[in-house]
């Protein structure tokens, strides 16, 4: 996914699987990872406050 800023907070958001590292863009949480069934975490939102 070159050219995609993973920290852009505007849709579509970038989600990453916490198990496999698979990344997908979606406007809403995509559910489970298509590769392993793992949890998809929104990495477009900052994790530090």
C-alpha cells in the first residue's frame, strides 16, 4: 500500500490485522482478517495522546 499515509484520520481508514499484519482500506471496520480471521485494528487513529 505505497503512497498511503497510515495515520490519515479521514475515510477510508487503514486497518491492520494484529496477527498477520495484513492491511486493508475501508470506511467501516472490516470485521475479521481475510487471511487468518484475526482482529482488524484501525491504525489510522493515533495510539498516543
